[in-house]
């Protein structure tokens, strides 16, 4: 059933039916009642486009993700899934759009094409042109992550600085005096990726506060990179007895490198960090870590965005997540004598 059939039965033009459905133009009460009677008789339900026209909205949210050419980490995929699930609970669709590199045109179409009612933006840099562009366009948006100066914008984020600092304090309490931070890739750090810079700041502050020796290294987001990174760390910094990391995708490789070096976790070497829960639980032994609540964060990002859409002049809101460190089995007292 379509508006053409409704128009025929009501004895009006298709445009008149459209005006009644959209509310964009005044239609006489008698004509409106006649059209509504036909709609009720046929049990007609406007499709998504008609509803959007009536509401002045697309009922679609944009989710801007890293370029499709890059392999998304499990944490990133968790955010994508949680945003899609939360949107579905509100009967909303989600349009995925990559950004960065050769994908800037896709992002620009999101901004200018009136395809979405608002945007959730992932993977935020300390200085992020995409945030500036969205603000300038007046399109409601919420970021997962935050810029260096996030005032005037709605965002949710993980307290990477505070969590890595707590990991360092935990290791220091166990007697470790030489510790390392395994960060994300050098490319992300150079691009100003917020979590990498904040984790490094928290690491350095805690190391200085506890009087430890600290070394920080960058690592690609995959198993091979994690293995190579820890192999190099063990070869060049033999005094290190523990690491903290925010690079969950590198964890399997880090574990392999420690095993190949004949190091037992946690008897000889301790590992901790910030990761999605399943990565922590799959580590052997299970990883002492702050478990990132991706599901909850995605749902809150959608809730904040819907608030911004409904009330464009509302004061921006934000939330900084600081989950507890789940004590599992990958950290223990520093061995009295290194076996290396």
C-alpha cells in the first residue's frame, strides 16, 4: 500500500496526502479527516522515509570509525556494536562512515548531506579537525574520547592516565622497581591519539611519584607486533620485571614472547593494563586489568547524542569512566633475583 492508493480512494492528489503525512502544509480539516479515514481503513503505516519527513529527521545516526583499510581492534568493534545496539533500542538506524586518509569525502557527506540526525565520533585526537568541522556545521555529535580542550562538547572517555597510574602503583606495591609501558603504535602517538598520550602521562607521573625506573615503547595493534615489541624490550632493558599496557590487540604476542624467553607470569614477570574483559580473561594467566565497559559506554554515547538532538541548546555533558582494576593472576611480587 502506498500514498498513491490513499490519494485515489480519498479523491485527492498525492501531494495532498504527503502534506497530511508530513505536516509541512496546512490542509483543510475535512480533507484531512477524509484522508485519515482511508489511512485507518487500510491500516497504512508510513515507512521510515515518511516518518522522517513528518518529524524533520532521518531517524539515522552516523558513526564515524577509523578507515576501513585498518583492522579495527576488538575494543573498537565493541564500541561499534554497542552504539548499533543502543540505537536499535530507540528504533534508529546507524550509518557507518570511515574517516581519515582517502575517506575524508565520506565524512564530509555525513556532515553536509543531511543523511543523519547526529554523529558519534570515535578515535579522537588531542587536536581533531573532525570535531571542529562538526561543531562548525552545527550537527549534533558526541565523541568517544576527547580532545585536549573538550569544553563545549559532549563526550565519554576512559581515564587512561588515571588507570595506567594505578597499574604502576599496583606494580610498585608488589616490589617492582623497573617497569615498562607498552603503548599503541608510533603512528597513533605521532597523530596525537588521545588514549596514548594520556596513558603515557599517567605512566610517567606514577613512575616519578614512586621513584621507579620506567621505559615506554610503542607497539602495533596485532600479535606479531606485540611479540616483537616484548622481545626487543627484554633484550634492551633486562632489568624490567613488569609491564603495563593499553594495547590489548598485542597481548597474545606479548604472552608468546614471554613464554619463548622462558619467563613465567607472574613468578618472573608481571603484566597488567587496560583492556576489554575478554582479552583480559583470555590471557594466561588471566590479566590483572581495568576492564573497559564498551557496552555501557556505547549506550551512554547514544543517550547523550539523543539529548543533543532533542535539545540543541542544552549544556553539553560528559562522563569519564574509571573502572576498578580487576585483580586476576598476571601480577605478583617481583622475583628476588632475575633469571635473565
